[in-house]
C-alpha cells in the first residue's frame, strides 16, 4: 500500500467521487515457484486502494494459491463467480497481474501475445467538470498545444449551460473531434434535446446520456438520434450483460475498463463481442497508470477500438511508473516505450519504498 499525495482537486460529474488531495495505490504482486512475478496496481486518485484491498487478500488470494498462473481463463472464471462478495476492481487487479506474469513467461509484451494489430492509436483529452465555460475553453487551448486532436467534455449538470458550452467549444475548435460524456445526468427529454444539438455540431459520440440501467429509454433515444450512443461503462453486471444492449439496440458502441469490468480477460471478450456485432469497443480510462498501459497493450491488438482516453489533469491520473504514456505531436499514443515482456511498464520502486504505508499478505 503506497501513499499518493498532492492530488489536484477534480471531479467527473455528480455521479463520481471527487479527489480529496490524497489517496493510496495498492501494488499487487503475484509470485510463482518458478521465480516469475506479475504485477498490477489497485486504486485510483478518487478511489483509494484500501477500500478494496482487504477483499483481494481475504477473498480472492486463497482461490489463486497453488494454482497454475497461466490458467488465466480458469482463474478469472473462479474469481468472477465470487463477484457477489468482492468488487470488479480487485478481480481486475489480479487478472491484470496474471496477464503481466503470462507475458513475462512468454517473453512477449501483451499486444504481441494477444496478436498485434497496430502500434499507435489516436488519443483524446478528457476534461473534468470545470468551473465555467471559460475554464473549458482555456483547457481546450492547452490540449491543442499538447498535440491532441480530440477533446471530450464532462459538462456541468445544467442542460442550458451544457448546450451553451457545446456551442462555444465547437466555435473555438471547428475542425477538432469532439465528444461529450454527460455521466448519466439527464432523463430522456433533456438527453433528446442535447443530442439534437450535438448532432448539429458534429460531435463524435454521446456518452452515458441516461441512467446506467435505463435500457428502455436508451432504446428510444438511439432510435430518435443519429449521433452514436456510447453506453455500458457502468451498466449492471459484467461483460456478459453487454449482449442485451446490442440485441435490443440500446447502444451503438460498448464501453469498459479493467477496474469496472474485472480485468483484461473480460475486456478482450467484450471487444470480440462488439466485433461480432460490427461495432466498436471504446476502452475507458483505467483509473491508474498501470491499468492504462495494460489497456494500451490490449488496444494495440484490437481492430475495433478507436481512441485512447487521457483523463485530465495528469497529476490526478499518473502515479507510480518510471515512464508513463505520453501523447505524440500528432495526437496519438504509441506502444514503443512498453515493449518489455508483460504489461511492459516499469514500477518506480524507489517511490514505492519511500511512500509505503503498509503491506497486506
């Protein structure tokens, strides 16, 4: 368990917790009798690891001890059956550590182990919920200066302010790719009204416009709008629940990440499910630096993932690695810095030792 301090204040909509200046990250280690070790991170700036770490050690560790670490599917199935008593976050942390271990055994970075498709992917900057319209426009200038060619809004709760913001950002960036994530803040009439505005403005997608389980109204909204709907990030259940969203026509694209869906194993399954429906699987920000590199590895092996999310501000997202993901001048991110076996990231062990606050075994 490692202390993460001096985190800037940020919140992503009313449904999500705000940062409070400090958090903690769990550095997960799975050791084997062959001397190979897999790692992952547990926790986020807005979700301290200590909220989940006891579940990992007490409930899931006993299911892994003595097992074949390369039997990832069998181990993930066993952990997934325990999900009534643990969070997807702890399942995801252990599953990702097993993938890291497997890549080290194979001597391959994960994208090569899965089957490489590309080496770079476009990235978009993803805002927090900012104070006012001027703050969003100032951030837009900052991200363009960094090379981003796409920008996603987490807007204010007020529908009128959101519509004004969307128009202002489009005026300021007529050629930029824009998305919006309203974080489940609206009911159908407001979502319909906003959807028609952002259709007119040429936004790329409309993310989480309705409540996470409001599948009936999602069906109605998608039928009435032309802009693609991106839902399922926090929909009930794991990736297994995605099928009803696709069959019923409730979303255009699928969504998920290691922490909220339970690891790389279900993300790979979900991406293949989306591909079978001729649609995309848009990978969400992973919550911490290790998850993001692991997800970048996965996305290099997926033909139907289109954008890498860079959640802002950086100091509330990046922690614990010697080298983190950086955006290139053309607005893309590459796998070049992470070609080591497994996840390919290097943990800052000096930082871990200096900021360690305890060990759970």
